[in-house]
C-alpha cells in the first residue's frame, strides 16, 4: 500500500492530516466496539463513513480512507 501523504492539501487549508485527526477518535470508538455502530469490515464501509463524517468536504479522499482501512488489518 502506498504511503499516505499527510500534508497533501485537500480543501481551503485542510490537509489529509486534519481530516484524519478529526475522524480518528470516532473511528477508534467504533472499532473498539463501544459505539452503537458496528465495527467496519470492508473498505467500502470505511469510505462511506469517511465521506459522511468528514467536516466541510464530503468527497472521497483516498489517503484518508487508506489510512483508516490499514488500521483494520
């Protein structure tokens, strides 16, 4: 898997790192099993969740999805 470019600019000053930092606590709660939402099983589930929960920018960001998907393995 390619390395995630955390400093890549995505939208109005937001980088990949900013989106990851914003989503990380929620992702961890879900995958720890302490959320009402069931833990992720597929990359598609991670992708859809990221797009729905990213602040301001609701488009697919491959580096963000790949970061979280790699944590499932």
